[in-house]
C-alpha cells in the first residue's frame, strides 16, 4: 500500500488499490490454533474462553482493554525451547518482549535463562528470583550505573556492544576486584526479516561492532588484554520475525570464521556462540513459523558443520527467543465503541484501546488477526479496520480484517498474538491508562501487572 507523508500522520483511506486485502475466511467464528494460545476455544454459547474462563466474565472482572496471557501455553512453549536445545545449549528468554516478576518466576521454574537490556529489566529479573548467573545483559549504550549494578549482582554475561563498553566494563569490574564474563556482539553483514534474506553489508545500524574492516577482530584483541574481562564468546543477531534459516547459516559461517581467526592469532578457542533471537510467530493464518525442535536441529547442524570445516571444537550454542515464547500466549480484549461504515472502502470499528496498548501496527505496519469474542454470528462478513480512541490518524490496531456485519457497540473483540512488544511498548499517549496483564490458568485468573490508574499518572506530575 502506498502512503503519502503528512505532518498529522499517514493517509490511509484514499490510497487503496484493488485487491489490497485477502478474501474473507470461510468461517468468521473459527479460531485458528496456529494464531491463538493453546487453551483458547469457544464455549457452548459461542463465547471465547481461555484457561477455562470466558471473556465476558474476564471483562466484567478486569475491564477492557486488557491483556490475557495463557500461563499453561507460556510454560509449554518455554519448556519446548529448553527441551529442544537440551543440556548442552542455553536458552535465554529475551525479556524485552514482555517481562514481569511472574514471568521471571515461570522462566526460572521451566529452566530458562533470561536476557535483559536495561537497569529496569535487570531489577525485575532479580526481584522475580532469577539467579544473577543466569542473566545476560544486553544494550547498545549501558550506563555506568547499569554496568555497575550488573557486575555487583554477578550477572552471567555482559554483551559488549562498542569499543567504549569494552573499556567501561573492564574498568568497573577491575575496580571491584572482579573478572566479568563477556561476549562481543558482532554485526556480521547479514539481515533477515520475515521471509527476506539479504547477504550484503548491513553494518549501518546502532547495534554491535562490524565484522568488516577488522573492527570485530580488534575488539577481541582489546578484550583479551584486559584483566577485568573474561571473553567467553561471540554474539550475533540478524533480525526479527524470521522464518527462513538461511540468514542464520550465513551468520554462523561468518562468526565461526571469526572464531577461527581468533584461534589462529591468539591461540584461544572461545567456548560460546550466541545466535540471538528474532524467530517468527503466526500473527495471521498465512504465517508458518517453525517449531522449536526444528530450529534447534537446524542451528545445531549449521554450527557443527561450520566448525568442522574450520577445524574448531563446536562451541556451546545460545539462543534468545522472546516473541517466539510469549507472543502467541496472549490476546488483547477490547470493547467496541463506535462503528462507521465508509461506502466503497471499509467499516471503521473503534475500540477502547489503540496505539497506546499496541503501537506495532502504527510503527511497523504489523499485521494482526481479530475475532468477535463475546458471541458467534452467522452474519455476512464485512471488511473492517480496527482503530483506537487516540488523536492520531495512524491509530490502527488491525489494518484490514473481516468481522460479522451485525457487529454492534458493546461487543467484545479479541486480537491474538499480542504477548510480545505490546505491553512492553505501551504508552500513556493522551494520558491513556496502560492495561493490566492477567494470567489465566485452570479456571483461575490473576493480575500479574495491574491496570494503571489516574492516581498513577498524577503521582508523577509534580506540578
């Protein structure tokens, strides 16, 4: 879809080419298990349920908008990743996707490690009971205070993202009489997003130290010389929402080449390689993500083959799934407010949330599914755009979807696959109150992150 830039936001309704959306589904009441959490179904009355509780009951108890997370599904997915990679590899949940103390506890109980990228995420991890040695600390501009806190806590690794950080972490660790375990994040010239793979130079970004021009090799040389650092491996991250493994294959080839050069120049075989995260999930029925065991098998074979070719011992592999674990486990529940049919275009359905609880559509043109959750309907499908209540034309939750033509104000609709990067990126735009996160399991629902109140907003406003 083409869009024209405008200071007030992108234009949407006047640039719709023919065939810009898919045909309506054959059954508007169906819930594709590929998109929805594992315990989501419809009850005998046609109402969507999760964890044995229907959404009408949940809405009455917790209000809308709200995020509902299927705890059993989260634990199942976390366990599947841990099992797939086995005891000889490490799985670090990427906390940036969504983090709370309850989630930290689930991760600990399921045997996963945790990746954080700010002082706030580190505090949440520690407060939730994750042992510090199972925490990795990322970030492209860690402050002195954040690094100090991480070293004092004894985090298992700090991922160095720049030449300045090499010196900064070494100095802080040495001043405490410690030797901090670190990895170096390397930009390998590979970018993979969704189904696209481009094996060209992509060093033009804020993360990592480029492999090109010997910069990564120089970073390794400096890190090996500093007493405050114990260099344990190389880190690489190639993109987000990835389905195709070919990008990982090229990245692994280049990282293993660096490991070989390190051995040849310094006589050191680094024991770890972290291939990052970014594995995709199904936001719509058209998406086809891989299962954890398929990913584990592919990555293990790629690294083993590359190391064999370089005559290196195969290092311990780490991965960092975040979205791939939490994304499919949650949905956002909204109440329909107003409905505006636009002749020849679509019907605009306004809900009681919007870009303050899901910025991804406005930010990335992300695609989502949606269903009528409070009942079933045999009405004809109508093309809808689900929009929020904010003062912004780009306030879109679901760009194009089909809902029954008898949709009415007061109906509940649900948007699946909102577990990742929705609550984490939520805002107070228009002084909206960020929704709660409610965990549901075995007929029980409990708030794990409460809804904000106006008192919360005013408490920060010192006048």
